[in-house]
C-alpha cells in the first residue's frame, strides 16, 4: 500500500494495525459525580478534548482504588482518543500520565501496532475533513449525535506505508509543536498575571504592605464598591437603524475560559437577532448562561465592527485599568458570586444587574498603575501568541487534507531523523 488506499477501521483491525478499540463504562459501572475527587485518575469526557489536546487541568478525577475496579475504558499514553457521543469528532493523543486515563462512554480509544500504524498518523487521519464528514453523517442516524463502536468500524481512513506515515506526521507535527509551545507560554503568562493579582489584591501582600492599617477588611485608602461604579455593563449596542453592513460576530458557543475561539464574518441582514452588543479593546465579555462554566474573555484589538451576542454581559472598565478588572472578573470569588445569583433550573443565568451590583475591591490608584504596568504587557503578549497560533492552525489545516488524501506527494521528502 505504498501509494495509499482507503480502508475501513474494521479492516485495519483485521490487519493487526489497530489492536484495540474501546470506550468507557456504561450503566451501573459508570462512576457518579459524587465520587469525583480533587486528585487521582483523570476521568476524560468529550468536553475535555479540545484543540487536539486533553484538558488534564479541567477534567474530573477519580480515586485510583475506584477506577482499578472498573472493567473497561483504560486509555494509555499514546492512544488515539475520539469523541463519539454528544460532541462528535474531537481527536487527541492520550498524554503521558503516571497510570492511565479513564474514559467516559463518550470517548473511544484506539491502540495501534506502531510498526504498522503510527498513533499520530491515525489522529491526523481522524481530523481530515472527509473522515469528519463521515462521522457527521453516521451520527445523524440517532436523535442525539452518537456513533457506536460497531459503526465506527465502518468508517474509512487513508492508509499509507509506514515511511510515508512518518513523513506526513513530521510535517504536521512541526506545526503542532509550535502551537503547543505557544500554548504553554500563554498558560504561564496567564498564571503569572493571576498569581500577581491574588498576591496583591486578595492576600494583600503588595509592595509596601508591611505595617499597613486595615479598615473594613481592606488596607486603609482602599474601599469596597459596586462594580458599576468602576465599569459600565453593556455600554454600547447596535440596532438595524445604525448597524454596519458587515459585522464580525461572536456567539456564546465561540467563547471558552479566557478565550474567543471563533469570529464569524456576517452580513448584518443575515446575522442572528441577538447580534447586538458592540465591543472595543479592553472589554471583558462574560456569558450570562451557566456562569460556573467560566465562559469569559478579554477583547484586545478586535476587528472593526466586532459584535457579540446579547447572551454576554459586556463589561467596560471606567475608572480602573482593564488589566485589573479582567482579573477581578475571572477570580474564583467573582465566579462564585455569579453562580450564587444565577436563576433557572435548566439554564441557570445571571442578568446585567447582577454584574452591576457585584462588590469589588478598589485599591489605591498608584498600586493599580503598578499592577497595570506589570500585567498589561503579559496580556498583550498572550494576544500576540494567540494570533500566531491561529495562523499556524490555519496553515496546518490547509495542509492536513492534502497530505492525508495524497494530493501532496510526500514520497520524495527525506525521512525525519
């Protein structure tokens, strides 16, 4: 198969190239949320697989003595993970972990014989648009998106010889390595900014804190104020009368924790009716629905006419730096406040008035200026790194289908060493 051919997953299993296909525990064997712990074995759900990675920080954990008693779903480092229920088609390689990952019934692991089928190649083949379209078509057969393991065996991927697999993986992984490096830098910068905020404004260990007198549980000269005294909530909106012809639209589903993942270029006449809130650089957008999910982000240098859904609260700093306000709005204390004020059983939500009434600490101006001087460059660098990652992802995603399909011939490319 030097030139490559399309084969089913079941055929690869028969050839011995795939040695195991398995999802997580169903029914009575499925662990309950009441069993989750703060540490232990990662319990990976479909929502934990994002952007080709397993979110080990965000996933739930189970005690090892509990998972050792389970029957199936033990994914090892290097296995290919594929979501097949609810969220269909997300792919990642299982990262290095001390023991194993425990999968939910939403995720399947694929284990390969690496002398015949590289796990990384299979992961890229699963991300190829043609394969993703197969998954969409197959999952549409049920009321909720779902593809059982038997149906997965009918899906087809392009299988090439091991040398060409190595060549394809070396090209695509070069992009992923750069993306991963930038992502780690982003995480470090975010952590540095968060820790500085907590050190200065939560634990009150700011420069010159020694000997400071406290009044009402804050340092003298500071105060506790309503959020709407230092920021505006939903300051600008557009209407059909004053709307531009074209907008860059951000929907609630496009925002995850601290990040806008997608902007849609739309004619305003075709935009959803909820496309109304205007944002500018320095605004913070916060999803009003299910605040415990922490769907919020800082907007920096947005394209002209960027509009977000009315499902967001847009918070614009007024008398404090947005670098400080952003940390306040992402703090555990603020998230707990929103969660406690959310109403509605199925879709707990908060209102603009809940944001306005939130109590925040207002430090002295010179300390805010010091904080802004330290943190604003970090936030700008995070923005630059995200733009770089978006560019790298676009380049990789253009190459991937051409490499997997054979449109780009890799046979003459030197083997990676």
